[in-house]
C-alpha cells in the first residue's frame, strides 16, 4: 500500500504512439493495469492510481506480496469452471458434508460479489468517480467507465476509426439462419423464467437515454407488485392481504386491465380485451410465458396470505400483505439460486441460498444495476420461432400478446408444454426475426454508452484473448469479426459476448458467466431480507413463513398453485423423449460418471 | 443460536395484567428483552424472536456464553464516558501512539455504527419489518418501532391513559424563563455549525406527515449544492467548475435570488430583496449564521476548483465541478468529526477521520435518517434571545431573515462575533419564545409517530432509569415530569431527552450522546467517499485534492475564505475574556490536570 502510494506520485510521460496533429487523452490506451485508475495530469501525461488493487508501479504492473498470495488462492476462471462442471463423484462428497459445502458457498458468494463495486463508482455520464454515481439512482451503474470522448478510435486507440454499420453487424453476426437449439437442452420454462425474473430490474428509461433506468436496482419483486405504491395499491384487494383475482375456466387469474383502471400496461398493435390483464410489470402482457409466471406468483402470494392468516388471525390486511411480500421475495431468491442459477451454472456443486453465511463477512447489502449487466442479459436467441402448446404449433406472431392462450389451455397444460420445448442457443447468428431489432438497438446503445471493448472486460477479469480464433471456434464467425473490427481489442462488447465459444458443459460463453455471476450473486444476496437483522423467523411472520421461504422450489411454486391432483412436468430441462433427434446435443455433457 | 431458535417456538401466554373487557395486544408491555422482537400469535399470545441478539429464552432473558464475553468487552456507557472525559494524561499518551489511537478509533466507529440498523428495519407506517422500510426512501427510518395501535396507554401499558396537553408540556418543561448559558462555553459559531450541517439531512415532508422526508438520508452536501440536479444546475456558473457568485462590499457572496430565478427559498413575512440570496438550502436565508456558512462553503468550493485547475488544465467545467464536490464532501466530514464531534464529545481522546480503518471491517456503506434522530437533534435551546455583532446587540426578531448583516459587517467581523458569544444550554426550560412553537410541534409529532417511551430508548442501550430523580437532578423538573406522566416508563421521548441531567464534562444528557453518537458516526462514515474503492487520491483529482480533504479544519475553512491578512477568531468555544461572569460555569470541567 505504502509502496503503491509513493510510486503513485511519480508522473509518467506516455509514449506518443500516435503522432497526430491533435493530441489525445493518454488514458485512451488504458495504460493502467490490474484495475488501476488512469488520471490525466495535463494534456499529455497521466498517473495510475493503484490504491487497493494489490499492485504498484507506474502502470500498476508490479504485484505486492499479499496480492501474490491472494492470487495463489484464487483459481483461474477456466480452471475453476472445469472443476465445477466435472468430477461429479468429488462434488457428491462435498455436497454431502455441510462444513465443506458451506465454506465453498461462502467463498463463491464473496468471490463473485467482490467483483462488483459497491457503492458504485461510475455512470455513463462521467468516466471518472462522481457523487452522482452513488446518489442519483436514475442512472444505471457501470462495470467499467466509458471510453474517454477524445480518443483516436471509438474503442480507445485500437480497432477501426469508424465502427461497422450496426445493421451489418446484425445481418452478419446476429441474424438467425437456422434455429440453433440450446445444447444443454434448456426448456422454454427456463427461458421465460429468465425473462420474467430480470424484467424487475432491467428497466431502461428510453426517454432519458440508454444510461438511465426507472427501477429499484434489484430483486425487489416489483414484477409481482407493480413499479410503485400506486400500482401496488391498484393490484391489492385489501382483503386478507391478497391481490385481486378473477376466475376464468375454473382457475384464478389476474384481473382484466379494464377492471383495474390505472394499471400501466404496454400493448403493441391491436390487442383484444380478453388478452389485456393488469399485471405487476407492464411488459408481461407481451408473452404468454410471462403471463403464466405472473399468474403463478399472484396465486402464490394469495396462498401464502392464507397460510399466514391461519397462524395470525389477529393480523389485519396490511400486515398479511406486507409479510406475504417479504415471503415472496424470499421464495424468489431461493428459487433463483437453487433452481435457476443451479441450472445455468450446470455445476455439480449444489449452490445454496444461505444468507447467514455472509453475516460475519465484509459484504454490502446494497445493489446497483450496471448497464453492462443489462446488455449481457439480452438473451433473445433463447426464443424459438414457433411454440408447441399441447401439440398445436403457434408461429411467434400468433403467440405474442396472446395471454388468453394460457387461459384456454389452462396453467397445467401450458406449464407442461413449456417444459417440453427446447429453447434456442445463446450464440452468434441465432436471433429470430422478431428480436433482431433488439440486437440492433443493443449495438447502437452500446456505442452511445461508449462501452469499453469486449476484451477489456475479459482483461478486467484476468483472462483476455489475444486473437480471434481464441474468441470463437467458428472460423467463419472469427473471420467476420476480424473483417468488421480489425483488432481483437477493437471488438465491441455485445458483438464479442454473442460470438464467444460455448464453455465446457455450459449454455454460455465464458464472459457471460464470469460477468453475470458477480452481478447476479451480488443482486440476490444483497437484498434486505438477507441482511442479519432481517433474516429471522419473525420477519416472515414466524416459523410458518420462514419455512415457506427456506423450502421453496420451482416445482412447489407451480405444483401448489396449479389445480388438480397431479402436477404437470415442471422442468428447466427438456426430457430426452421430447427432443427431436435433430436438436439433440450428443457431445454436450462429457462428464456423466 | 440453536438454543434460541428452539426456545423461540415455545409459546408464552402473557399474564393478563389488565383485565379489561376489550383485550389488547400482548406486545404493548414490551415483554421481549435485550432487543428481541415481540410477535403476536393470535389475540392473547406472543413469542419473542431472539435471533441475533445473543440472548435466548421465552423473553430473551438468558444470555449466551458468547454474548457474555462480548458484554465483558463492551464497557458500560457511563463508565466509558467517564474515562473519556477524564484522565487527560492517559489520553495524551494514547493519542500519541498511532497504533493505540487507531485501534480505539476503529472500536468507536464500530461500537457506534453497530447500534444502527442498516439496512433499516422500521418506518413509522408499520411497527414490524416490511420491504417498504428498505425500498421506500420517502420514509424516515425508526430506531425503535412504533407503539402498537391497540394498547391501553399511549406509551404501551405504563403511564397515563391520556397524555398531558402539549401546550402544558411546553409551558412547564420547555419555556425559557431565564437564559441558561451553555456550561461548556460553546459559541454561536458552534450552534450555527450544527444547524447548517444537520439541515442537509433532516428534511421532514410536512405535506405527507412527520414520518416522511424529502432528502437524501445523509451527508450528501445538498445544503451546498441544492436539493436536486435542477437546483444544482441553477447554482452553477458552468465556468471552471465554479458556483455562481456576486461581489458585495468587496467580498464574494452567493447571488441574489432575483438573479437566479427558480432556486427555491423559504421566506416568512416581508423580507427585503437584498436579504434574499439563492442558497443550496431553502431554509438558509432564515438566519445570518446559516448565510455565513453558506457563503464560506461556496467560496471554498470555488477555491478548490482553482486548486484543481492548476494541476488539471485539461479538465472541463464538469469534471472540475464534480471533483470539487467530492472534495467538499470530504472536507465536511473531516471537519465534522475532528472539530465538531470532538467539541461535542469533549473527549480527551482525539477523534479522527480515517476511513481506511473500516475497510476491512463488517460495515455497511449506506444510511437512513431515523425520525428519532431528527427529534433528538432539535437543539433550539442553543439559540440566545439576542445577538451581539461587534458590540451591537440585535434582538432575535431583528436578526432572523437578515442575511444582509453578514454583508454589512463582513464575514471576518461576523465570524469573530459568533465565536465570542455563548450559546444556550440544551436543557429543560431553555427554549426562547421564538422556538417554543418548534418544541410544541416536536411533542405533537412524537405522538403522531407513536414513539416508544423515553425510558425504552435507554433500556435499548442498556441503561434504563428506575425513578424520576435519576433522570434529572433538578427536583422541580422531576416533580413536574412525575405530575405530567405518572410513571418513569410513561415519559414521552422528547420530554425525557430535554429534561435529562447534564453528563459529566459535557453539553448534553446521556441519551443525546448515546443515541446521537451512533446515528452520527454511521451517517458520516457510510458516505460513499469513505468506501474502499472511493477513498484514494484519483477520486479527488490526485494528491492535491486528497490532501485538501485530509488536512481540512474549521480554522482553515474560514481562514482561507475570508479576505485580509489576519484571520478572525474561529472557535467553537468562547474565550474566557468574552464570557460575562454571570455566564461562567466554574465547576464544569473538573479534570484539567
């Protein structure tokens, strides 16, 4: 630390790599390594602030002794991933010894969450630290600061001086020619889970611009209860803590929008009134899969209120509602970690939701959604071009804005069908025609936000690429990237992310996991209910409520809220018998010992 | 923990103390000890949730082994205070050994801040944990939850069934008959420091009610830069990072409100245009002392921008402004801790601002202002009835809304005068006629907010009173309290707070210090700049800016921003020669070895 501080004051004159007539910001070349901050000192000089990085030297290039130790203990991302998705026998031992699995889970929580700045340092409005970043919640945070405005190329000093036309990027890198099935055989129930879950915190404020948002920056269950107290009050029945419902085809559904005036919903084109429901998220009328999740959570909230009322006949509507909401947040996180993240990671290690493991650790119970996280989570390739509901095939254009299909088939059949259809692969050239405009928008906004190049995000996590053939094992995609961007350090963020080769035994490329893991773990574990003074029985109304949280699962969520004696198939993985042979990925799970 | 959890499930039938026809909430008697949470189970039963308290048993009455150890290490509040305000020789040794003073300072930071729930648990709208408490920033938080609505008395089960008329409380407990000078000889410069500093975060939203607020919940320097970005933009010159100024009598002052339309300011009655300045806080036109501080901070911001521009000729207005603001926040906290808190505490131990001490500790970098903190900080008895500016005596009615007096006398003379006049004592029967309405409002709002009784706040800190004569050493005040409230556990919060006997070598009663300490330390050290990734040279523009923060002091703040070669007296303590013999407190500092 002291060494770093002393060396910090030494000014370094940056070598003039480009002898242009107009000078440029010396920080454009990202000269500071290992997380050091580049501070200009006059027009042509800079210093690297290495404070807290564990490195020192003019460019933070020398490692301190303590940091060297830390690096020895912190495995390489690729090695760690390989360990976690192989050696099943080893993991079955670790999983069965609480002490071992708890220690490893604590390590995972901390390793992931420490990669996120908390409180946040940057927004898209400034490429340096400001108080705005902390205090102005209307911004998305930033993982890495923006590229300075006065650089020779849009990516800094590397890559082309003019980026390729976004339309060409979409046409040549993103457009689906043939549907690529998800190689881990993930189901549409998984795809819709992702979509419904993330929309509670990815809420870009398009009016203000791509760097702004209008949400609560986390897992605040606003997708169930509405974006603010006003909408929440509209959705509440004010009876026994419950949300408003209606009965259609002998099942409980959310009310029609016409019956709850004032609940904001987004419709496009002509949508029939019997497809217009009043939901917690204004976007959830768009896809029947989202409407299914909205319906199930509404039923779960009301079921939980009944459970609470049984032990608390003395409680009023308000207390039943508020405590029910706390339980729903708890269930959400439990299911996201133990069903959803478990599936996405495909680790043999059983990931667990145990907030108490962090109670004695240095951990911040606050969260801010980063713009890069939002872009990284644009998983539109997961969407197929048609949907098979109980044997009837609906092209996507006959599926969107058709919430009524869930009512028609019933939640049981609909859930079963989504569990039996395979999602698309999250990779290059797999955006269906309907979502290509989103990909275009993502590229354009990434430029407006001046995202640092794709490879800087890998450098930041200590595993940069040196050539295109490392990025992807598809030679055609590699050649296209090289043609479009010229330099491995000149590839823009989303283009690199989508082109990455799939990681061993996994749905995604490495950067999606290594960036998404930290943002996800941080967002989930930093919710207030996980903090030491919230996480106790009385917060959830006593043991009954606390146990609902601690035993929640995807299967129970659906099963307890779908009428009938028998449950449908409720699965994030399509069973082998439902996968057409053309969509089977034979060589995908190579460790099933 | 396990013992506590097992015993937790045992239901306890509360003894029916009041055999009334209508039953009442068993939690009204606060049966759970040591911070346990009382949860009703049906109409007449309850359980205590002892999770995390270190206690177990049906009423959390039994101490665990670990907690017993912790208690041994945590000194009694009165003992600790006595140690800190005596034994000067011992402290001079501790202060001079960095290792010792840093260890003790870390202990103080943690002891204080751990007493504050973070994230917050309660608001005034619910007497149980809700997600609203965490997510809805429009609420003040609560130190203790509200008294349940269905209790036999307003304070729970103790005290009178009807509280005394608030006007009578003011008349008999708060009204000043004779001016009582502050026994530690604190100056008006101190009184105005308190007032200007706290107004950045005590911002009750009177339209919504006393449980709501419109601020940023912390030391966000909004009193310098305005309540939001709109006001900030109005106050900025957009030249070299600076704030707008005007020259009057050869000194720089904030602009007139007429010259900056749109800056919200609160005026009462007829105020002449040359008293109407545009300031960061809409209330700061009310008192010339507040206008003085507003002027000094504005000058300091602009001075800092000049310093920054010297080392950063390449920076634009925006970066100079944003970095200047970060430095001003840092200076504020440094001065608050090392000048202001040092004075208030009167400790011989030198309190220091060293954010790095918390970087490896379990500490939350977030803050929420509690309603009790707001009430506790109503220090209106500090205001005298008249003001002596350079020998001219102004009755308070000729002083309020007269910012022009600062311009007339100049900042030098004005600062000098405030440093030489003694403030009032924060005690019973010392509210001047102008502030008695605030005391009335405080009592009325404390009831609307259903604050728990004064003695519960002492119980919560482990030093309850058992009788009125312990609360105050003034027998008349004790008799009045007993007459008004009947029971030591029936005294309302602010009435108890103001009546408390003064602590040894201190300005205040014990509860002000023991409650204010935690809220203050937490609020100051949890600002973003104190967090590990902010606290480094580059955040403040490099070593120049970082050093401004690390060497800031009250004296430098004024001295560097007041024209002329010689500085005025800048002091929180009135020099002996300026204290009239009638106002001298001979027996106040009893340890000057």
